C-alpha cells in the first residue's frame, strides 16, 4: 500500500477507501442503486479503488 500512497502523493493516482466510496454514492442515488453492495464487499475484502494509471515500473510481485 505504501507504493500506492507514494504515487498518490506524487499526484499520479487517487486512492478511494470504502468510506470515501460510500460518501460518493450517497451523493448520486442512481449510481448507488447500480453499485449494489460494493462498499460492503470492499470492506470485507479490504479493498480500495484506484483512479489513474499505475506506471508499469511500479508493478511487481506481492509478498504472500
């Protein structure tokens, strides 16, 4: 996650947590209806949304 946070600090990407997504969906009822239970799934799987392009030089194998 720290690599993503570095890219966000550099302005290359934007990271959205489940709480931020929840607030965005509150503002648009039509979008909220289409998204179903996306926020709950994000929380369950400890996921974030990334907006932007991650440079290929930043992509590598993850530790298990």
